[in-house]
């Protein structure tokens, strides 16, 4: 299973006011309370995929845009590793160049 974790609560009228929902969407549109609920729902969905016996779960890196709320796939995969047993986890697109400390590479 692969999940983009889209911003499900985004008002489409707000999205249309910006040139690109992938690049120029302002962080001010993010609602923390809704984000909390959405993150929990998406993690539950990924855990359910593992429980149902899917061979693997893939997470990827997207920085707070309309199509992906996963700025650190390592954090999401770490959370899943704690809650799944027999599922392979794939981390796609972990952009090391964006990390502050090069020694963590």
C-alpha cells in the first residue's frame, strides 16, 4: 500500500486562489486540530493494510502541500514499525539534502 496523506480538509476555493497547490500553498491554511485527526486516520489506514496481510507499506516525502502531509517519511515509518509485525516498510524519497545536520546521513 502507498499513501500520499493528502490534505483532506483543504477548502478547494482556497486551493484555487494559489498558483500551485503543490508549491505555493501557504502553511496558514493548515488547521492543527484537523491535521491531528487526519494523521491518526492515515496511520490507522496504513496499520490496517499491514494487518490485512499486504506485503508492504510505502511512505514518501512531501512537504506540507495539498497532496501530501508527510514531511518526514522516517518518522511515519518509525511509527508504523512500532505497530506492525510482518509488514515490510518502504521509505521513498527521503531528501537528505534538506536535513539540517549532515552527520545524521
